[in-house]
C-alpha cells in the first residue's frame, strides 16, 4: 500500500494569530458572515446546513483579514463543495448523479478557478487510489483522513481567498484560525465515521471507527488530538473555539454511546 508520505510528517510551524480584536468587535466578522450567508440555508445549494456553515466560516475568516468574498468566489466555493461530495460518492462506490458531476466539471472548466480545482481533483484522486486497506492500522487511516480533509478544506480556502492550493494548505497549517477550522473538520469526520461504522465495515471503507485495532480509548485519543485547550476569549477565534468544543463534546458522547461496537469499553 502506498500513501502520500510527504504529508505524514509535516514540520511543526509556529501558528500566527490574526489581531485579536476586542469584545463584541472581535466577533463582528462572524456576525456579518452569518447575515450575508444565512439565505443559503433555504437554497438548493450548498445543500446541507454543514456546507452552509463551512461557507460562513470561510467568509468570516476572510472578513477577519479585511477581505470581502466576491459573488464569483462564493459561487465557486459552493460549486466546489458539491463537486467534492459527488467525487466522494464516486470514490466510495456509492450512487451519484453523473449529470451533476459533469455540470460541475464543465462549470469549473470555463471559470477562472479551473487550475485550483484541477489540482485539487488530481490530489484527491491520488489519495483515493492509494487509500488504506481494511486491515491497515489506525495511524495509516489517520494519515489518509487528514490528507483528504486538508486538501479539501484547502481547495475551499484557495477558491475563497484567491490563493493557490499549495498556499492555502500552508495557511491551514500555519494560521491559528484556519487550523482551528481544520480541527473542526476532523472532529466532524470522526463523528461521521462513528455514525457509519457498520456501513464502512461492511463495505471495507477506511474509517476512524472501523479498523481492526480501534478501541473506544483510541477514539477518545483522537478527540483529544483534534481539540484545543486555549481559553475561550471574546475575540476573532471565539466562535471557532466554541464550535470546536461543541463538536468535540459531541464526538466524546457518541463514542460513549457506541462503546459496545468496539473491542474494549471506556
């Protein structure tokens, strides 16, 4: 089995904080992003509340940097989320709408964002073609999950912020608010794997929860790895830190409820 080893041992970098802001002024970018994007909860696309929250997070991160997301880039982020979902179904062998996939590919082929999306699709295809086997250890699955989610988040950030895919990946590693967002993504991936554990085992799909060596204790360790111990303050990271604590608590509770599925108890 071959994995992208370049992403296995990433150098540890000092993460930079955006200027904190003070009091309610510090969370103003989030409040404005919610007001601007709340209409998408009732729209056909992005399609799910989680995707709308992802759009709000990208918009808020840009506003914290003094940048306004253009309508074209907002559309690109929404189309990329739909494209990613279709590609995920395709790689997992699940039914997917081929016409919708062709429509997304065609839209990006005629847009100014095609280079970012083509690079993302190539990276994703390479990762999925070398995905872990059902019997592989938890560390290999963790590497695979992090690589896939990092490049997917980087594609959204690159489209939102007019960066290259490589630059977006570097910012996710180095900038504190984006790294918090990455941790939220990983916690939600863990929750998704917990909910789908029986399906993933039956299909032989890589999963945090479906490996032969998975225990409740090892899953709780993952919750800890993707958590944040920084005290919550009313600044520009306030909403992200609160969201991370909520999803981490949800993952912990779900592990406790699903303990009988694993080989050892908490």
